[in-house]
């Protein structure tokens, strides 16, 4: 195999049967250049890539990040592939490697970031979260550092994003249209413009993106044992937000013929209330 690109002293990009490979090994690329033969005796790990774009981004990343994080990502991704039934996009190697490098650096410095979506991730994406929890064990075994459960939530999000990116352009377009339509329903229901620069708006947007993909994957259908008590409590306590959520559910059923479950309505109502309530509180404060 000829070297197509030197990523660093230990990693090169090559090709076999018209398929791009990222090949790793200690000193594999030392004093090597494009066109030289790969020393097969030094190969320790090989990654098969389906996209030229991914290999370019990986090359850019590995100019700043140690390849040990790529190896760590590969262990986690291999485990994820054995546990999840959906296809994971190749870009996950780039995203997860970058994330792990940053997360472990932060951990060494004593910086812990809270994941505001951890509750939802654990509720709606149990498989991905359990894989991510096991990923913490893999990280500890390899590095000696035990990351917090908030990081498991972040790793689960990377797994989810990888699945979503594999859905194709048509699904992405449909999800974007749904999110925009729902945002308009909220704006018109409360007669206000949302603060697109606020963290609450970003959280709401993230929830709507995953909400739309759950519906497309038919994961938003009625649960076997919906929490009727919580549903009734939310319906009573957040009347205005619940009415808005009902409008959203009607829109989804009419436009896409999908039914929104009680559990989904609960979380949708809570998010609508938070984004609308914070906006109204901010307006009162500024006035």
C-alpha cells in the first residue's frame, strides 16, 4: 500500500482496492512521504473510511490531537456498533476523538461541565446512554480517569448525531421544516418573538430536533405505560404551554399523520413553558 497522506508520525492515509484506509502504528510515518510504501510490520490498527471528507477532517484533527484518542474512540465505537442496531456515520470518529481529547483535558484541569440534556437523554435514549455509560469504563481503563455521568450524556449525543447524519438529506430537510413550523406555532400562540441568542432557545431547539427524529423513527408513539399522573399534573400546572403543545400535536397529526404520545407531550410542554416563561420574565425585567 502506498501512502496517500501523512497525518502524523504514527498515522497515514492509504488505499486498498479503491477504499480509503487510515493506518496507525508507532513510527509508521517517520521520515516517510506521499508515494512511499507502508511498512506492514509496523501496522497496529486500520480504519476503513467511506468518505473522503471524513479522512480530510481526520487529518486536520490529528495535526493537533494525539492519535491515542482516535484509538480510544475506535474502542467505544466498536462497542457501540455491537450494541446498537442503527448505522453509525464515519464522521463519529472525528467528532468523538475531538470530544474525548477536550473532555479528558478538562477533567485533568478539574473543570466539570453540566449537560443540560442529561435527563432527556436518559429518558428517551436509553440504549445510547447505556452504551455511553460503558464508554466511561473504557475511558477509565485506558486513561485512569473516571469522567462524570454528564460526559456519558455528551457521548450519547454524539452517538445520536451519528445516527441522524446517516438518515439522509430528505430526513434532515423534513426535520428542519418541522422544527421551523413548531417554532412558528409557539411564537404565534404566545404572541412573541423568541430570543434566539439565549441558552433556553438553544435547549428548546435541540429538544425539537431530537423530537422530530423520534417521530420519524416512530419512537414517539404511545408508550406502553405512560405516566398519567405526571401528564395530568403538567396539563394542570402549565395550562398555556400545554395548550400550545396540543396545537403542535394537532399540526403533526394533520401534516405528517404521526401521533404524539403522552410522554412526548409532557416534555414538550415543559420545554415550551421554559422557553416562553423565561422570555416573558426577561421582558418584565427589562421593562
